[in-house]
C-alpha cells in the first residue's frame, strides 16, 4: 500500500472544503483549474462537483514554500 493512501485516505471534497484547505477562493481555483495548474473537479451529479482529497494534497505538497 502506498504511503499516500495511509496519509491521505481517499475522499471527495466539496468546494468549500477545498477553499479552506488550499486557502484560495473559488474564483482563483477556477482560474488555476482552467490553466491546468489545479486538479480537475469531478462531476458527482447535475449540481454537484467534488475534488479528490489525494489530488488536492498532492497539489499542496508540490507548491513552492512561501
């Protein structure tokens, strides 16, 4: 089993959760996503989108330190 599976159990995150985790507003997340610099959202229903927790955590880990 990969370490990431242990550290970051898979879960689908709502937009508000993603905003809190990465510290960005939804408008900026959408800009980065459109530019291919942020994980793509997954469609879970007609009015429901989610991001995979593992992809969000990988995004955070690959960002340069402030």
